[in-house]
């Protein structure tokens, strides 16, 4: 298998690959490099697939303008591309400098990537074996580092508006009478501007207040005012700030706050794991931590796992910190994200809120990073660079001497092990602030508690509600209380199946079944997005009209409407939240109690705080329990415990009903008992012998291509080559498992085989992965190698 050919002169990074919380291991297989400095040379990271950076010569006209972190236009192959300057001088493993091409242009007067984020990007590129250019592209707002165009014209610019601004003050009534005379509207406009602080937007003056252009021009002609351009910040969460309700901390909260204050004052990059049961008041503690850091002249980053949580969190944070809060997430327009990023970079904003990519926020003097619901798999990036925001947050805090707080009611087992072994500080909140404790959870056996009435029609699918859950919803509707229904599967039915021959309709591009979406009248692949109309007859035997099996949120929505026709109902999943403000609108309607029953997938399972929710119903707890993945039980426990925590957060106690066909499974019984510690102990024991995290370090290497036989051959050859590498280098404590077909062995028309690397030490694993990435490259033309370090799933 040949190496891929890399365009230009590639200079591989040689950074330490030490992960958070563990000492570096055996890096003997890494090749040494020797730094050769040159004032007229720099290294540039471009967003291409190859590792390392490209070396370029700096022409005399650009000397002084080139500095690490600025964007530059560079020649690459036969075209031009944008990149970011990584280093000045040249890192090179040969004594003779190669002949280099010149930079074309420098696009920034000051760096768009500051020194701290650039250093963090180098660590991510090294640890996750990813191109530095791809990392920096992920760290910047969309459009600032476009690939392969070299123009940069996709970048959002500063938004401006024309304003009328007072140029001269008229202090006395006599001056005003003499200047305006009978021009009453001009005088009225002058006094309007005066009351508005001296300036106002032309659009507001003409459209809202009704002043004509002749009146505006009259003030300009008299020399009293001038028309100027003013920057306008695009802030989607602007507007009036609700006052914060006074909150008295409980003694337990005060102890945690005091402990975090001590850690935050150290400036040594301390990491704390806050395990607090749902409703224990973790958010109040987060606010306090950030407030203390702001008082010290520092800034903060607050990460949330779902965009759906952002509006509710922003409301609380703006109530405390006002306009110092900036929001960064993909649901905003490019201009809105650019303005938020620029406000943080310039120091006008001091707290960044957002999901995964907000970990790169360019805040000044970082004081604290808080990762809310730190166990969530959504913090792991599924595409290159495949970083985990939790690990990146820990590393950034350590690099900048900031406090990192990881918060969850159900911490990831990796974080729990780090805390129990002393690498993180462990803080715990065992009681809810409401005083009436966690809600009782009952497991309802679906095998013995099927709904006692027939479905409404033949295609309504299987029975959904047990009598107990249906009666519980009735009670809440009578009391005027709210209900949350949870099912982690969208669509109407899981698959279409021929009743005559058993044929199941699958995706042509992926080895998965197609999900039936009744409202759209389509069969949909939830992996590649391809669609097909529902079949009239079986492709295999010709039998008419297939049946639909399995239950999704769309079918539950329909059944709720039939059983509770007078209830206000909202569904929240990927199919209903595609528009920009859909998340916020649904949750705001629920907050105003216009919605009695909120139905959704995992996006409603965490972080939501609605005091009138007294019932949570889990339609089917078994959905994720049977996935071929070592984290299946952990994820099931976390989801159930998190969604159960949405009930009883106000003055009225709550209740949770979990429907399942496996009521004896230890993940479900532990969730019903709210026993995180017991579950973690059992799960850690079960993972020890097969050597899954956190006991050993793990990497998943996936070979894919359109020709199945070539993929198999390449996966077998690459895994054997890796075994030989380990033998030749005499590396200990690392094993190669496989290769084998991936659980989803065909995705987007590409066949997929994988093998695993399990290692006792992070440094040993990192060395092998970097050698694979830098020396081995891609496995051949048309084939692709994906390196996923610390994978969240093996699908």
C-alpha cells in the first residue's frame, strides 16, 4: 500500500501528545526533528487532508506583516489557497533548505488566531492526528478560512448602518429659536436626537418616527448634524434583559462554591468534576464561578451539549452578566457568529456560550471553562478533526492556567475514574434544592402491560402506551401540570417490512434500514439523508402494501393526539427543529404553558428546567440498549437518569414511568434507583477484562472505499503492517484487534472495515497513530483511512 502524495513541502508537527490527566508514554517511534530558523521563512497550515504544515518564503514586501496566527494567501499545486501562519522560521529534518515558493498576500493586520488558540490547535492536531489547517478552520467562524478558493470572499464582514449624529450642541432656547425659526420639524428632530444620546439610525428616524429626508438634510445643511456610518452588532439574543431572581445558596452549594473558589484562585489549570444530581443547582454554581472570574478581570467559556439548551441558558446568563455574553453555535447566521466571535476577541464580550466548537472561543485572559453535561457524546466531533470538546477544554484550561469544571449528574466513566484516582478534584451534590428529593422511577414491563385497546387504524403500528402511563398523563392534564414524553428514535416507524416474505427496505447507499416518515410520505435514511417514496408492493415477492414496524416520535405524536385530543402537544426532534429559532420557540411555548405535553428525542433529556413538569414518560427504554457498542449500557443509564431529572423540579413532586421489555437489566434498575455510583462500579468491572476505556486507551481505525474487496484487502494489510510496526519497535502494552466489518459496514456508498488499537499508555498509542498518519498516509487510491482516537462509538 503506497503512501499518498502530498503537494508542496510538508513539515510535520512534532508536539507532545500527552492527553489530559495522564503522563506521556513510550514515544520511541517518533522521529526527531531539528529546528532551522530563518527570518524569511514561515510555516503555513492549510485546510487539506495531509498532516503537518507547508513551508513558504516571505517576500521582502511582506516582511513584518507575517506573524503567527494571521491568514495568508499561498500558492498550492496549480492554484491558490488560504492558510494560517503557524510558525516563523522552518522546522526541518534535513540540513539543506528546500527551494520554497513565495507567499502571495497577508490578509490580516492582527492575528485571527491568538497564541493560546494556536497552541491548543497544535495539540489537537498532534493528539488526534489531524491536519492543523482543519483544526484552525474549525476554530474560526465560517468563511474565514475557506478551502481551495484563495479569495476569502466568503468571509462575513462588519455590518454598518447610516446614522444621523449631532455635530453641534445648542445649549440655550435662544440659540434654537434663532437657528430653526419656523422649521418646527427640524427642531423636533434635533431634540429627538438629543434625547436619544446624540444619534439615531436613519431607518429608525424615517420608518418608525416619520421624519422626512428633507428634514434630516435640513439639520445637515445647518451644520447641526452629520450622517455617518456606525457598526451594528448582529446579536440574535439581544433585547431587554430579564432581571435575575435572587437565589440563596444551600449549605451544600456554598461548600462547592468555596472549593471552586480556592481552585480558581490557583491559576494552575485545575480540573474539578462536579457530580450533582439533577435539580441540585449546578447552574447557580456555574454562574457564581464565572462571576468571580470576571471580578478578577478574566473571562469564561460555558459549553452546552445541545443547541436546544442555548436559549434557556442565555436567558439566565444575560440576567446575571448582561451584554457581556456572546453566543456561538451553528444555528446562527455567519454574520451573527462573526460578530459574537469578534466581540470576544476584542474583549467587549467576556463569556462565550455554545456547544462543542465554543471551546475555541477567542476570550481574553481565560479564567474558567465549564462543560455542562460533560458526559454527552455530542461533545465528540464526528468529522475531521475528531476532537472531544471535554478533553480539549481540560487541555486548554491547563495551558492557560484556568479552572475547568466538568458538571453532570451522570459523569462519563473516564471522568469518574480520573476523579476517583485523584487526577481531577471530585465535588458532589447529593440533594435537590427543592427539598422533596429525586422523583420515584417505576419500570413498566411492556411484555405484561400492553395498551388494552386496539390502534386507531391498521397502519397505526404497535401499541405505544401502557395503561399506567396513559392514566398518569390524564391525571396531569386534569391538574394543569405538564408532561414530558421521551423516545430516542425519530420518524414514524423504524422500518418497512413485507408481511408475505419478510423483505425489509434498506438504503441503497448504507447498510441500514430506511425509516418511515408518515408526514413527509417518505422512507428516509438517517445516516446519508437519502429518501424514497413508500413502496406500493414488495420488490422481492410482489406482495402489495408493506407493513411498518417499530415506533418513532412521529407515530407517538399521532397517538397522543388521538388519546388526548384537548392537550397542547409539541414534538421536538431533528425533523421539527430545522429552522433557526425552532428550538427556542418550542421551549418558550412550553415555558408559557401553552404546551401540556412535550415529546422528543435526546435533545429534551438534559438541562431543561420547567417547574410544572411532574411526569416524565419513557416510551421505550430499550432503543439504545442493544447497539453493538461498549458504551450502550452507559448511554442508556445516562439518558434515563437525565430525562427522569426533568420531573419534579418545582414545588410539586414528580413521577417517572419507564416502559421496557427488559426491566431486570442492571442499567435500568440502577437508573430507577438513581444509583450512579453502583452503576459505575458494575460497568467499570465489566469493562476491565476486555480492556475498554477507562482501563485502556482506544483508537478506531476505519478503512473505507467503494470496492468492497479492495477495502477488505487494505484493512487486513494495514492491520498486519501495524502489528509488524509494534513488534519491530518492541512496543509493550498495545494490541491490534481485528480487522472486521464495521457494525454499519456500508455508509454513503462506501464499504467500511475497521480495526482497534488498545493501549495501556496514551503516549504509546499516540506514537503509533502519528506514525500511521505521517508515515503511512492513506491506504491507496480511492481508499480512505479514518483515525478516531478516544471514540465515542464503534459504529
